C-alpha cells in the first residue's frame, strides 16, 4: 500500500495553492465558514409570516413549536445534537427542550428554555437561559420547571393550537391531551379547542428560498466542492473507500461544516450501485469507478453533490460511454428546472436521455420510443432525479400530485427561488441479469444543486467539473502532485 506524504495531503485537503495544473482551480485557500449563522432578523421575519397566517385562522390561535429531542446513541452517549429544521427556521435556537409559543392575538413570542445548570454546563457548554432567549428575539423567556406552567396555561387559554412538532411524540401527546382532554367522549364531549397541524404550513414557507438562504446553501456547496476535489485528488493513491470519504469529510469540517448534510456515500465499482450505500469501507479495485455522494452543512444549510470518477484517472470504454449518457441526461434535466415547468418534466427529460442512450449502447433493445414507453430504463435508474434542498437535504415542501410517470416526480409548477437537485444515474451491479459482463459493476450518478431563477436554472455547484476529461485530469493531477 502506498502512503500519503503528509505535506501533499495537506495541499489537497486544504486546497492550498500548488504548482500542478489544478492550482489554477484553487488559486487561494478556500473560504471557511466556522460558526456562520443567519441573523436574528431572518428568524423574526419567518415568525412574523407564520403569525400572520395564524392570526388569519381566527382569535385565540396559539402556535406551539417544539425543538428536536436529544437522541441517545449507546451507553450514556448521545448522538450529536442537531436542531429540527422547522424549529430552527422559526427561532434560530440550537438547544434541545426549547418550545416556542406564538400568540397570534398579541403577536408575542415566548421561548421556553432549559434552566441554566452550572454542573451540566461544565460538560456541554453554556445554555441560552433567560438572557440568551431574549437575545434570540423572545419577548418573554421562561425556564423549566416554571415553563411547564407557562405552557399549560397557554394551552388552556388558546382556542386553536397550531402544532409544529416533527419528532417529539411525548410532547405531542401532552399537547393533544390539553386540547382534547381524555375522557371527554360522546355527547359529553365538549371540545372547545381545535388542533391544526402546522407542519405543512411551515413546509410550504420553506419551499421558496430567501436570498440569504441561497447564500448559505452556496456556502455549503462551496465547502462541499472543495471536499470533492480533495477526494478526487487523493484517489490515485486511495485504496479504500474510507479514505475517499475521509478526504471529503475532513475538508468540509476544516471549512466550517459541523455536520454532514447526510451520511457520506463513497462506493467503488458495484458498491456505487447501492443508492444509499451505508458503509463506505471497502477496498477500491483498480480500474473501478468511485461514486461519491457527499456534502457538508454550513450554518444548518445543506448541499447534495455527487461525482463519479475513475479511481486510476482513466475511464474504460464502457465506463465512459455510460458516463456520457448520464451527463447528457443531467443537462437535459437541469434545462427543465425553470419557472412554470412541472417538477416531473425534469424526470421525464433525464429518463428519456438515459433510455435512448441505453438503446444506443445495446443495453435496452428495440425502438427508442417504445423502449422509453415500456420503461426498461427504470431498471437502470430506479430513483427520482430531483428533490428540494435547503435546511434539510430532502427539503420540506410538496411536489404537487404525483406524476403518473414516476412516483418521485410531481406536477407542481416550479418557481423562482426553489432550490432542487438534479441527479440522474445508471446503475449496473455485478450479476445484473441480461447484461453483458463488461458493463457490470458500474454505478454512475452526477448530482448538482440548482437554483430556479427567472433567467433559467443556475447551477450552484457548477464550479466542480463534470466532464469526463476534467475528472480524469483532476485525478491524474492529484497523482502528479504526490510524486
Ligand atoms: N444524498 C441523498 C440524495 O442524493 O438524495
Ligand atoms: Mn439528492
Ligand atoms: Mn445525493
């Protein structure tokens, strides 16, 4: 096994200037975004927009939003805490146990927070407390245990409760019990209150990205591009998928990503055909393609980028033929991400190119039109090719009624300000029936992050090369760098 010279891996991980041809792409160290967050104003505006909707429901409306509960891991461990995206969107609060109460009659924002606790804070750092809650924009702040009373009184008083709670089942039951008391059955029932699911309301608010959100997504994308470049540059020397994943993960962390946008998928050869390949720890066979679907998160905003490149820096004839079909399909899909076009049109366009390409290569038989209608391509491309992206990688929002064409596509017309991925692929795992051996063990996906604008699609990750020759040059450049 070859070893990575330390100085050279730093060059690739940190994107430092180098004398290689790649130096031209990274003339200076990439920007880092440690601790970057959107300003209070953003969250206040979101609350105001939600309050206006709540007020329109009638007097006595109370919005109740709950933070993500902490997740145990093993023993007395906990998984890294990451705030629920709806709650974050409305509050900017990153702590657990927090509850936001928005009184639509008064237009006030009360934040319930965990109590300061010097002993616990020795372990986990400072909590917001009352002062911190006010600094986050709360008109009133209450700590537990007093907060329990504040919550139950607010629920008692309300005529209508709009609940935004994605994950805390116990909390939901508590609210339900307050709104619809148990035992109030049949003719005795006297339900004076009503409960409204606030989640679809906030989901819809999140569909059109505000300019500051696009900026944050761009930063997550930028950091992730550096991660992909680091992984590609190291590839000529990597012998295990874990090294590929580590190059991206180390780089995005170095650039300010506390969280990954999702678990890194780094699959070589046939592993690239496992859509959400979970382990990324297998040896890389010489000559195989590496499919990496990976990104970091900056200030709670995600990215979602996939590149597929030859481990040794040269595509085989079969790999290249399939790669070029996927690239063409991606371009066709991107061109459909325009205001007014139904979401499903991009799926249709990408799938058509994949289908035609597979017919041309002899992997699907018969006439192109008939083959497309038969849907044989679905065996090679078994997933949807576009989803919203934002605070969540599969971001909130409806795609409209499902397109009869594909269950992952909808009929909703796209609009400026939406951010969507475009990610077609072709997957031919080892042992796939009815396919010659020379095509097997090839998994390809190309994925970029696209902003829908009035001027057409804007590819936020366009800086990361996609053309086969460019990817080869990067991998080979990486090899040269290390000599
Ligand atoms: N990385 C998950 C996806 O591409 O949807
Ligand atoms: Mn995706
Ligand atoms: Mn992806």
